[in-house]
C-alpha cells in the first residue's frame, strides 16, 4: 500500500468513527440529570457518564399548591384512568421535570406510567408532534408515592416553550384513595379511561375537568432565567374570577412583563395561591385542607426550585372568614414571621396591601378598620422589604372602601380580568431585586 492510499484509508476510518459517535450521542438524548441550580445535562439515564449536552439553571415555570383531597375520590381515586393535566408555562427551557404529590392520600399512590408533552394548541389535550416524552423516576417508569409525600421525576430533554401550554399525564392502575388536587385551576384538563398516557392524539380524553390532580410543579432547565419568584396568596392570586383557560391571573401578566420588559429580572413565576387561604388559620382535616400561609410556607414557597424572591398577598381572608381576626397586629405579625423565614434563606420579600371589599356580603365597617390597620403597617415599611400597593391601584378614588367598577368582577371582592391586569401593571419589577431588609 502506498503512503497516499494509507492516508485515504485513515481518513475513512476517522469519518466512520465520527458517524458512530454521533449516533451514540443521539441515542443518549432522552434524559437530563436532575439537580437544583447550575447543573448540566447528561445522558439517557440520570447517572449516565455521557458528555454534557447543555447547562443552565433549574427554575420554576409553573406550580400549584396542593389544597386538599378531592371529594368523591375517598375510595378508588382515579384507578384505571389517565389524567392529562394542562398547565401554562411562564418561562421556557431545554429540559423539564415535574413534581407529583400524594399529600392528602391515605395510602400509597402507584403511578405506573407518566408523560410530558407540549400541547399542540391552547387548552387542547393533543400533543405537538414529536414532543411527547415518557417520564421516569430514579430511572424507573413507575413510582409508588407514600401517603403524605411527593416525588420529583427525572429530568427529560425537551424544548419547553415559555408562555405555552404543556401536558403532564399520569396513570394509576389501582385504587389509591383520596386524590391530592388544586380545585381552582381556571384551566380545563382531561381524563380518559385506560392507560393512554402516551397517546399523542388526545382523542380518548373526552372528559374535561376544572382541577389539577397530583401535579404540583413543572421546572425547566433554562439558559435565560436567573431563578424563580414565588407568589403566595389566596383567591386573588389563584385568579378565581379570571376568564377560564385564558391565563389572565395577575401572576400570568407579571410573568409576561418579566419576560419582555427591559431591565426586568428574568425569573419564572409560580403561583402558590389557594382560594380562601389565610395567614394564621388552617382549614379542617389532617393534613389540613387549605393550610395556612404559616404552615405551608416552607413547602409552597421556600422549597420551590430556584427561588430568588417571594411575593406575599395574604390577609383578607383572616379578616373576612370565621373566626374573624379583628386585630391587625396579629395579622401583620404572622406576615412578619413569613418574612423572617424567607430572610433566613437570604430571600427578598415583596408584600401587597389588602384591597377594598365594600359591597361584598362579608363587609362590615369594623372589618374595614382592620384592613386599613394592616395596610398602614405595610406602607410604613414595618412588614416587608418592599410592597406593591394593590389597594391604591384598584380602589375607587371617590370611595376608597370599594373597587373601581371596571376592576370589579361583580362580587366586590375579586377583580375582573382588567383588575388582574392592573394589579400586575402596578408591580415595580425592580422590587424583586436587591438584598433583603433588616430583620423585622
């Protein structure tokens, strides 16, 4: 063989090696390595030693606080049925992982099949072609979640778009007892008979549901987001009177602003509102339905992926609901305790003034005095690092005890879509940046 022929043969062998290496790399493109912040993607199995594919920060793109056990599911749960949750992202990324909760279960929950996909269109159970991915848990396609516990999936490589709908589907073959759910989704999800978790067409998902079941978080691996802002609130944050399926809660508008406005911190926004939620008092049951802000703050706020700042909009239900809390100092002390816990994690806290509710069925002049007392302390800088003045933004200037008519949904407590937008527009985005304030 001549030297020239030897060089040609060597070049051919190198080319073949490159092709084989590329094929091996593509075969390992299914799953990323789980982690908290500034992690890198790995291969097909979370413990794979394949070369890194991408880097980024894990941040929350969507979440919903578990609020109770779904009525009517006490015995069988959703055995033999596929639940396709539809959720709306705040930020996008190159990978995803989800959290499933059995917080209100009374027995182990067996999930034998789960998947994630980009929705083909808003409010639609059909997956966008080529995006459906099987979810695994520590490398397994099935997982058993103990009563009162939650589990985080392995991460999958999937290009998740921001401001878009995602489909997260689970299947449980056996009776599981009470289903952990979030009742005020303001978003239609879907249910089908049998295991059709990996059916991308959605044709068998004929039953609609206004709840989110089991799913409590969707995190993304992002090269753009610096972290997450968590919003802890009640029905005003839950968006109970916003248009169904339109993503017009004030937190949705806040997410839009954070992703588009110059100089804004690039944070994902996760909504941890529970309708009826109070700062001080739990609901009934064990674990408590509608747990207080104080009891759920660690799980629902401090422990969220990539949290950098917390927004708190709580207090109105402490005033309105039985037993009524008529001492503003007790409410503000509860809020300050939340701030102290956040400061211990190095997190900045932005609070919200309480909006007016004259005309609501629960209104009493003595309760208006309590609301004003809470707001006075917030505006004096005695509660939070900074605050957003939702009261001033939405109240009627000629009768500050009431919402402006165009911002009122009609029940004189909850905003209209225009009111929710006004709340988000009144938010100073720079208040989410900077150091924490002094201990309160």
